[in-house]
């Protein structure tokens, strides 16, 4: 009989306040024998037998090559990753806006050569680590989307190393999904199996899902009954708020504080401050150019014809680059819908306001390409989404986190990616032209979905997810809430891992 204990690579679990002690619990229970970790530098190293990388190292491939050497990438190794290469190279867009980018000794400029060189460094390093450490299992605290963790995921999948991915349940606070693959994110079967195996041991609240659902419905009803305000974008406000959403109202004191923060950061960079300043100015220039292109291609009038609404995703982010496969290219979503639309139905697009508020530019002519087809209309991002949802026939998304708000509005959804609400009534998850054609035909004649129709899905969601938080930021909660949440998260996440490993061993 083989040793049942496992050697684990943990990505972001076990080193923070909410999961500290989790790996020690599993060791004591004889579930695991070894844990290697990827954590932030300031986090707790004690639970791990070895730290194989810090997140800051992994982002730009700043690995200790004295550990792994620099082995060549041969055909067998390249084949493990080649099917996902395009998506991995696209994921590297995020590195252009990563705060650590300007502190690199060799700047990442995002050229094809830069991206491929970084990809190959990730492949060679993580292949050597998985082999030398004899890893059996990889556990992710979130869907892999930061390039190095995506490489780990695809290498593990190709080698038969089991993977477990935790992910948040969209708008539901302190609720966690789990799945074994990115493609299965949002499917409830694995979670339901694990949940039922230890039904008496979970620390949870029966109202966890229903309370959040009621909150979402109240917010949607409030938006629908009140006149939505047109939001005006301000580049100066975004700069002052440091690219954060929903910051303080613009004021001279806020501008002064923001300028001080930015100047301080620039002069503490390892690279020369003027290099970082040039990078910032280029980014601001490109955001202004993007905004001008959006305004020149957009209308401020909502079409009077029947339409399907596609709120564009802000990018780069995990909902497209990780969960959307090749539909990370949103132009392909537009092409896929328009190819099957009747001539009297429009596809209405709207830019995500976060694209500008987070100071993220689009590629040149992005909007002009989207509206090449007469059936496609781009409306200004100043128009509130609630008004478009109210008037549309259906909503298109890749795997947007706003999907639960759409469901609460009673509108059908066409989803191209692995969405957390994909098993809800009225959701059409599409993979082929036939799927898309059928979905469009159905949503064009669909009635508004009553909220009672979602009750069964909400119960299934509660029975396939867990209370817990792996997101990191604590949201300014009072201390007693944090203590209680940490206790629950450590217990539930540890029990999920333990049960999943046991069920896998029984299955094998």
C-alpha cells in the first residue's frame, strides 16, 4: 500500500491571518507530509517546509536560479504548455500596469520577445520545482491568472498532478467555490460531493446565501425604481484616487496627498525615477487617447430597437484572461453574437467605467473595430448600466462578477466563460456556434424570470460552497469579526482539502 500522505504546493494559502495553522492541522491528521509555499514576503513562513517563491518574484520571474539552474525547454516540456501559450502571453498585459514593474532591474516592455522569454523562464523553473519536490497536489487560493500560477496549473494538469482551485462566489460575501479545473469553475457538483461527505462538520450559517441574495435584490430594485444618475469620468479624479474605484470626492487636499504619494514612490524605485515618470506619463497619455476614441465611436442615446446588452469587461482581469479562454479577445464575443443576430436586433456595448478609473488604456482602434458591423452600437460609458439592463432582451458576458445583479433583474444571460452563476435558471453557457445560435433564439422570446425560480439554485449554491475568505483584504471589519472569520475559514478550507484528498484516494 502506498503512503497516503501528500506533498503539496500551496499558492497563497496558510500564511495569512485567515488560514494560519491550516497546514499544521492537516499534518497532525496524517493527510500531508510536506508543504511548499508561494506567499508574500511579509507573511508567515513557519507552516511551510520550503518557500519556493514569493509572489513578487513570481510576477516577473525573478527566481533563484542557483536552486533550479537554467535547464532547456525541450519538446516534451513545451507540449505541456503550448496549448495555453496564447492565453498566457495575453495574461502578461497585467505586468504593464503592475506597480512592481518600474522597480525591475530590466524593465518589462511587453514585447513578444519579453513575453516569450518570461514564459520560458516560468516553465523551466516550475517544471524543476514540481519534479524535484515530488509534488502530488497543488492548491490555489484563487483562479490562476498571474502568469506564473497559470504555468504551474497547466504543468500540473499535463503531469497528472491534482489541482484544487478556490474562488469567490461573485457578489456573495465570505463564500467560496472549489473546482479541480478552470473550466469547471462555477459547476456545483464537486462542492456538493465534498459538502455532503462531511455535512455535520461545516461551520456555516443557513442564511449565508439568502441574506446576500436579498441584499442584491434590494440594490437592483432601488436602482430600477430611482432615476439612475449619469456618471461623468474624470481623469484627474482617477489620478488623485490612485486608480482606485469609489475614492474620496476630488479636493485640493486629496490632490496634494496623491501627488505626495506618487512622488515618494517614484524616488524609492530601484530604477531611476525619470524612467518611472516616463512610464506613468505614457500610461496617462494612453488612457486619455482611449477615452477620446471611446467618445468618438460612442453614442449618448440608447437605441430604440430591440437589443442585447454586452457590458465590456475591464482588462486585464481574471474574468477574461483566465476564465474566458480565447474570449479574452472581446472582439470575438462581439463577432460570435452578431453572426447569429436577426437584422432587427442590435448588440449594444458599453465600456466598463473601471477601465478608465483604474487608468487602463485599450489598444488603438479597439472601439472602432467593435462597431464596424451596423448591428453593433457602442453607447457612452457615462450611461448607467442599470438603464441598459432594464431595456435589454438579455445580457452577454464572458464571466462577469455582475452576473448575480443581472439574475436579480430577471434577464437571461449568455456566458462565454466559466461564470460563478452558470447553473442558474436563464443562463446559457456557450462553447460553439450551435450553442450561440440556440441561446440567441431562446433569449429573443424569453420572458422575465421570476425571482422564485432562483430559489432552487440558491439552495444548491449554499450546499456546494463554504463560508470563508481567501481574498486577503479584510475590508475594515471589527476585530471580533476577523477573529471569528479566521476560525471559520481555517476550519472549512482545511476540511475541504482533507475531504477532497480522501475522496480522491478512495476514487483511485
